[in-house]
């Protein structure tokens, strides 16, 4: 079994906060990680799965049931299915705090960010810490002893454990198809707004074809017969389920006229490739989307490393001068990152002009090679694995 890199972070959070929420998409390993971590703390633990009718029945008198677990860690899975619990959890936390029990009370697992954050922020402010578990990233797979990391496999299949670790590409392909169907047919209709399965599948496919591009809500809406506001709500729903990431444009001071639309990325390349009918690595290399797919893969791996002290955006002027990723750090750092699929990357004048516009303090080109070398003008060309292992995003 591959050890998840968030284990220590999760243990520290449990030891310092009365409520911890571990968020992330389905099948990403939240339950496995939570149960492993529950063995590492000083308290006994108990697991409750709100997708089981038998466990839901135990909450018919929720207060009486939850009071039974004093001085224990209660792990509650799929918490967004019972949002009314948050008000009760707040009361129990406050009661136990007055009794001297201030940490390691509730570990909440959730697959839908919007409902979970909305309800918990109203009732658990100051009592809860949020931690996101993403699919496997390059750094944690590289760190596994006894595991031969294959970046090509990771990029093709994506980072969901059952997809990445599947015995064959065919098994990974089938798993991803089942995963997509479960979201479209069950999870989104159940927990999100009412969207016809055929509509959300069509939209998701369109987004895969437009991966790493600026989003045009009106054009997308016209393609599936809905207005600007509706298509935006659909995309926000996919974002809430951790399937889509929207990167805002840079908002610093410049005299240039900037593009204002966000860039949209499918967060897992394996899922994107399933929508695009890309079945193997050779097909990926020959597909028109290969450059955008590589950009999405690199971006998601970088963002998995960032702490809350960093902000991510992109820069693009109306004259099409652009920077793929702009990272703003806590020490007035401004990193300009260009992502290139070529083993012999070249840069346009627009990148240099853009770096001057924003006052970039660090400039990188990330490419699929292994060697690192300077390009001139204080630009470093570096492979993805080396970049992630050498930078400090604290």
C-alpha cells in the first residue's frame, strides 16, 4: 500500500483541533487514510459511514448517540449527507471543551466541498481545520520505497489510487469509466443541483476538449442550450466535487489590458483522458490535447504542494502575452512558470515581457526532461520531479 503524504499533517491537526475535516473526491483514499491515522493517536476511535442505512439509523437521536463517544475520536464519513449534524457538533465540542477535552473529538470526511464548508463555517468557526486530500501526486509516489515510479503511467491514468495502481491500462480505463458514471448518475444529482446526466456528461466532455483554456461561459452554454448563469453554476458544481479547477487571472498592478476570464483545468488527467477516449500512452502523445494535458498535469502537481500562504493565478494580456502559472508567496515572491511539453523548450518574447510586467522574482520553465539548465535572463529549465523536490512552498 502506498503511504499518503498527509498522514503527519492529519495527525498534527487532530492533536490540535477539536474537529478536523478531510475533504476530497470520492475514491481518493480519505477513508483508508483516516482509519490508518486513527491508530496513531492516543484516543480510541469509532467509525460511522453515513452512506450505510444502518449507521444513519443510529442517528435517529443524534445527540444521545454522539454523547456516547466522550474521550474518543469519532470518524464520520460522507458528512455532507447529514449537514444538520454541524450545529450539534458545535454544542458537543463546547461542552467537552469546558470539561477539559479540547482535541481529537471528530474527524469528518466529505466528498462535496460546498455543502460541507458552508454548513461548518456557519457553526464550527474556530473549532475546525480543513485538509484536502488530492489524488496521488509526483512527490508522494517518488517517495515510496519499493515502488518504481512511472510518470508516463501517472500522467496517462491519473492519480486516483485504483486507477494508477490497476494491473493493466484496460483495468484502469474501466475503473475510470465506472467512476465517471457514478458521479454523473448518482453523486451530482443527489448532492448538487438537478442536472440531467446526459447534460453533465456532455459538458464534462467539452471541458476535457478545452482543458487548460480560458473558459467562455457563453459559448459553452450555447453548446448545451443553457444561459451564461446556468453553465457557470454547472461548472461550479464540478469544481465543488473536486473534478474541475478554475484558475483566476492575475490581479496585480499593471498598465497592460488583462484577460479577465479564468482558466479551467480538469484536475485529474486520467479522468480527462477517459472523456477524450485516450486509451494508451502512444495515443496520448499523438493527440492534439497532449500539450494542454501536460500543462494540467504539471499544474495540479504544483498546487498539491502549496500551503495556504501561496496564491496561484495566470497572466495574459489582450495582446496574448502570457505566463502559464503565477505564484505569489508570503515573502513578496512572485514566481513565473511556463509549462512546455517539448524536450527542447523555447520561449516567446511575450513571456519575457510578461515577467517584466509583473516583476517576477523567480522564472522557471518546466518540461518533461531530466536535466536542469539555465536558459538566460535568469530563467531555469527544470523537470517536474526535480522542481517539486527542490522548492519549498512553506
